[in-house]
C-alpha cells in the first residue's frame, strides 16, 4: 500500500515562506495526479494545489500566485512552496492522490501556523 508522509510545516509570521514535502512510497506515485489539501481550524478539508503526472498544475484561487506545487518522480516526492503566507493559510496540510478512489486514509499531515 502507498504511504504518504508530509513534513516541513511550522510556525511563521505573515509574509514568510515554507516548503512542504510529501514523501511517497509504493507503485502509484509516478502515474497519478497528486494534491496538497489543507484543513483550517473549524473548516472542512480543501484542495489547495494539484499536479498531474505530466506536471500540469492547478491552484485554489486563495493561493494562486503564492504557492507552487511540484514533483520529483525520481525521489517520489511532491512539494509545496508557500510564499507570502497569510494567517488564513493556517491549517493542517496533507498530501494525497487527486483521484478519490486512490486516496485511502489521510495521514497526520503537517501543521502550518501563520501569525499576524
């Protein structure tokens, strides 16, 4: 079974940057679209960035122009570069497949906290 482990979160001031990493194991990484999701306090989990197997990308309007998703298939890793962070970016960030049928369980995620 594929395992996805997120890292790179932390506490930063508004305007700061973080780079999240998602390390994947298993056989499904290379050929499937991946996404970064976040769950803000008191809100439902939402997709903030996605990247296809051919490296096409999509972003939620709230992060477009500030976040960049990328993948390194040789390392089985997907990244989320987060710049110009805002307090509303605070939440737990998760990586997972875009396809619902492939997601399995959600992991622990990595906490991002942006202070005012």
